[in-house]
């Protein structure tokens, strides 16, 4: 790992973000996250990956995904995220709205920024939440 990567992670991981609990999940506002990123690196960027036809979501027979790339201090990372509802459940293809896509892009950007250290703790254990909710006696 280069010194730049170590420094970026170390510096961003100590920033405290305000979060809000929604259901079983903690959320950080995308605007708060991006505000911290820009304070850290005024040249930071994020890019939404588009289909060949310029659409910002990849829709298939089961639902859809969005992809975001974030560049901070010359380091680029990317993240994919399903298009989800307020319960973090995938939305079926025919029910996806432009607002669902927009919200998923913002969530994806936050998740991608977390790979740099900012707010990574928010996602700790996320992959187990739905498993616990779906257990039956």
C-alpha cells in the first residue's frame, strides 16, 4: 500500500459523521459525506457509470444496479449497489422509478467513499442484517 493510500484512509477514518437510524440501518447523509470529502480533497470527483445508451442504471429481469466511481487524492475506487427501497430490499424491475435510481446512486456514492475510510463503520455487519431478520423459529 502506498503512503498516499495509508494517509487517506487514516485521515478519513477518524472523521465522525452524523448518522440517522432508519429501520435496522444507520445512514449518513450523502451531502454530509460529500462535504467532508471536498473539505479533504477539493479536487475529488465521483462518476456514475452509465449504460451504452447513457442510462445511469443497469436494469435486468430481476431489478437493477447502479455503479459509482470516486476519486480522492488520485485514488479511484468503485462500488455497485442494487436499486433498493427504504427497507434495503431490491426493487423489482417494473417498479423502479427515477427517484429510486437517484437515491441508490447517492447511497452507492456514500458506500464507495466508505472504501476510503470515511464512514466505513456504518456498513460493518450490514451483510448479516437481512439474514437475522429472515430467521424463523
